[in-house]
C-alpha cells in the first residue's frame, strides 16, 4: 500500500513508540543482575505473546530481520510476525472479548518486563504520543471506537483525544486491538517512520524525532495496573459488551461528539475483588501522574 499520509497509525509505528520507552541499561547493570537493555526482538516477542498467547523465540532464524523490517514499515507481517494473518486476527479479537483478563495480564507482563514503566514521565509521553498520532491520523474516523479500559468502556476517536484519565496497560491493549482487528496496513506507516527519523541514513536507525506531530496539550493521568487473578477455566468471563465512558474524564469541548453505544454487560459467575486503602494499585514510585 502506497501511503504518504503522515502520521499514520499502524503496528510498526505503535512498536516504534514502545521502543522509545523500553528498559535501558549498561554492561555494568548486567553484572549486577539487572537489565542491560531490552532488544527489539525481545520486545516484539512479548508483543506477539500478547496477541497470540505464545511466546516466540526471539533468537530464531530470520526473526531479528523481520522485526527490523516490520518496525521500519517495510513488511505487513509474515510467518515470524503474524499480525496480518486472519486466524491470528480472529483469535486475538475473540480472546480480547471473551478472555480479557488473561490478555490484559499478558500486556501487564510486557510492561513489567520490557518498558521503563517506573518512570511516570515516560509512560505519560507514550500515552500522549499515541493520542497525538490517533488525533492527527486522517484515516481514523471520528466515530471509530477504541476499547481502552479494563471495565470495557469504549471511546470514539473524537472522545479519546480529549480524555484525561488512562490506565496504561488497558490503553495499550485497546490501541493494539484496534490495529490488529481493523486491520491497518503496516506498509502504510513508512512515511511516518521516515518522519520520525528524518536524519536516518539507509541501514542506520538515526535519531528519533516526534516533533512533526502536533502535541496533545491537555493534562492527563496515567495509572499503572498490577496483574489480576484470572477466573477459573470453567468460568466464562467476557468483555464483548461495552458501556459509556465516564463523562468526567472528557474535556467540555467533546460533549457534542459521537459516543459509544450503551449495551448491557453480562458476566457469568463473576469473581469480584473489593480492594480498599491507599495501596490498591501497585507501582514503585507513584500511582498517578498529573502533568
């Protein structure tokens, strides 16, 4: 697909933004049994695990090359990166709707293992950058829905760009679900990737620059979530019906925008855990970031 539109949200651009906040480190850190940095193939392996439920071997033959080409928006997918395969798309959509806690826990595992989530500024930057791309991607209609919340709330594009309160992992999972099931064309993001790396020379990564995307100016709050206990195997747990978002999380200017349809949600044999007190959300340094 030839596409010169900038910005364009696709899997490669989503992955590129994740790479900007991945765990960093040095050789000295490795000596002290800490991260010496997360490689692109390792982060992609975790992303594939979120989608398919299977963790691929990041050292397998051809995997590193395919990750590089997918990141650069030169391929749409393939054997090693199966995001464009119909059975994978169908399976991810089904698990997202009917086994949502298990899928969300895999995204939490990704952020715990691969992202510098302990730095709240980095996580706020990641959320705002994705919001900015969504806002300025002309291929995304104002009425397109994103399912970005643990409780199944759906927001239209017109609403999401003005929303203020986000849970990190459900937000990332919802954007990924939109990308996989829409589906977008990864090659369509090449012009955006090249704009991110304007000083890039062939076969070199160059210096990342997101300055071409108009910023999202309003303040947001980003909350990090811990893993949840998954329901028993014989318990049906679904997220196929979605409710209206809390209007308090939206800017006043979005009141007249299109909205998500209200549908009754049914959960069979639910497990309800009530948590009270200050420590119901676990994060090493801060629970919420206000910027």
